[in-house]
C-alpha cells in the first residue's frame, strides 16, 4: 500500500489518539494534496475536540488545498487554539484564499469581520492588502489596531520593494474622502505607514501633523514618524517635531517628545531644542536638558553650558549633571564656571565640579583663579564659587586669591570682606592675621552686651579666644588697630578678666591696665581701674 495512504488511514476516528495527531502532523509536513488525505483531514478538522481539530487544520494549510478553505474559514468561528491554527493555515494558502475571504466578509458579523481583517495581511499579495485596508472602514479602534499590528508583523519580513508597494496602496487609501471621514481607519492606516519603516513615508506623515487634523490622528502621525527616521530626519521634520513639543494638545506634545527621544539630532536641531530649556514648563525643560546631554560631545557642551550657568537652580543642576557625565566633563564644567555670571549657576557648577576637580589641569586651574580674582572685588559670592573647586587641589592658590580680595575689600567695604575672611579663618591655609582680621570685623559690629549669656554667644569673643589659645598677640593688636575704640577694648578686657583660665584672665588684666593708663580720667578708664581693683581685692 502507498505510504501516504497508510498514514491517512491513521486519521480515522477509531485509531489511537496519539497516532491520529502524529499522522496529521506528518501529512502536513509532506504537503500532500492527495484527495483522500485532504478529505480525511477535513473530517478530522471538524471534530469537536481541539486536540484533534487543531493539528488537522494546520495540516490542511500545509497541504495547500483550496478545497479546505471553507472548513478553515469555519474554524475561525471556533475561537481558541483552533482559530489561531486556522489563521496560520489560511495564510499558508496565500492569495488563493482571497476570493473566499472576500465572499465571507460580505454580511459577516463585526466579530468575524474583525478576525478576517486581521487575517488578510498574512495572506499576502496586493489584492490581500487592498482588502485589508478596505476592511478598516467602520471598524472599532481595538479591531483596527489589531489589523495594524498584523500588518506590522508581515512588514518585518517583507522586502523593501514589497513595502514600497504597500506604501503606495496606503497613500492612495489615505487620500480618499471616505478614509479621511473615518478617524479610526485613518489612524490605523497611518500606523501601518509607520510600520513599513520607509523614510519616503515621512512626507505623507508630515501632512497629518497640522492643527486641522484630529488630535489622535496627529498623535499617530507623530508616532509613526519615528519608525522611518531611525537614521535621522531632515531639518523640516525636526523643526516641526520641536515645535510640537509645545503644542496645545498635550497628547500631541507628548508623542513628539517620545519620537524625538529615539531619533538622532544634529547640531542645528540641538540648537533649536536648546531654546526650550528655558520654557515655563519645567517638566519639558528638564526633558530637553536630558536629551541634549544624551547627544554628548560638543553639542551637549555648547547647548547645556548656558543652562548650567543660569539662575534657575533645578535646571542648572540638571544641566550640570549632564555635563559632568561627559568624557571631558571636568574641563567643560570648569570652562562654564569661569564664564558664569550668576551666583546660583556658579554655585551649582562648583558643586558639580568639586568631585571631579582632581581631573583639572594647570590650564583650567589658572583660568579659575584668574576669573575668581576678577570677580571677587565686585561679587564676593560669585568669586568664591569659582574658587571652591580649587580648595583641595590648590589650597595655597585658593587662600592667596581669597586673602588678596579680602584685604582689598576690607578697606572699602568691611561687611563684604567679612565672609571672605570667615572662609579663610576656617581653612587650613589661614594665617594668624587672617584670623585676627576676621575676629576684628566681628567685634566692630558686636552689640557689646556685657551680660554673661550674651558674651557666650558673641562670635567676636569666640574668635578672639581661639586666637589667644594659639598665642596670638591680642593685646598689642587691639591697641594698634585704630578701628577699634576703647569701649570695644574694655568689652574684650572685661570678658577675659571674668574667665577662670589663668592665661585668659591675665590677658583681660593686660587689656584693662592699658585702658586705665591711657584713659584713666574718662568713664571707661575709671571702670577699668575699678574692675582691676575688684580683681586684686
């Protein structure tokens, strides 16, 4: 007996279940069109058990017999694994199945119509795709979207020539008034156009971006553009997408952002995008900053440096972080800091640069010193920020720049000099005179409250005591400084005279003795003598 006939006999309902299923699989692989075999498979495909119907349906598709088409179309109604097998089998039949499918579409229920429409792309052929598009009209969005996804699956395996044919069919479909009057069909067709991943599709998609189009149609067009622009887009398209970032329709604006996230940008587009880093919408601005940072290189450095220098702390921080992540982040941040003219931006840049400061070369260090020296007399805060990254890598240069500016300011504007001397006094490079000058500036605006608790809280006395502990000649300095009057000397002397530590007490006595000698007949001189007498008694 013929082997095909022997295997066909194993399909009979009376045979062992495992043998029946195995026989159907084997016959499908053999792709036989033997009439008896096809008939036996048709009988088995109609059985109520999915376990038998499914392999028989798949085998019919592999055999490629047009006679099986009616049974396969009926199997679509069953749902589940049998329906899925039927879709696969009908796709195997190819364009031969189209006339029967078209006939079945006429008068079909919405559910069957949707299932057949999803099936058409896999059947293939120009006519099949034309029927696919026609089937979109009047469909709910969920059904139309499933059809579009079916087209996407087929387009992935299609040649470029085939995809160009499909593009032509889609463009013709989209130009029809009936299509444009059906928003769902229009959206689905635009999706398909994007799924073809052809750069030539962008001109058609561009026409659907205008404000006169329905918002959801515009969203689909913006989204579809990303598939054909993986290698980059022209200036016209990029400018439009950037403009859409601020579109009044939030869905359109968000879709544009998502598309711009995945397509490459050139320097020109980056410059246009950088304009939005100052947009009132903070969320958009921060996305723009992150996108510019992801471009890297000169583009990121050029577009983000001005943002990092700005007075908007959140945006400056985002830009600084993006710059710091670049291969030459330390050098880029240093240059931005040198050029910064706003204290907030300078502070943010300095904080970002601090962990990277050891990567700076002599050239960058000198540039920062020069910029700080220039800015300190006019804006102590700005100048200090430019010095901050140098504090650990060049403490001597940091200290000298701060000292020179502080001394110059002390003569004209002591109040502005005070924070500079404070920074110096608390540093490892502070000189004794730096600490003295800071203590003196504190003393000059002390309220001289003699109450013990008030004196404990007076920072001037705290600084002077630290100087005394270090052996600084406070008595001589107090007497020599013409900015300090006798009342302030008496206040300091009285405070130290009240201390229990012998060295501090002796210091207070020496100050009071000087006042008594110089101003003995004045009120302060008499007060000093009385305090000394009380201490002696």
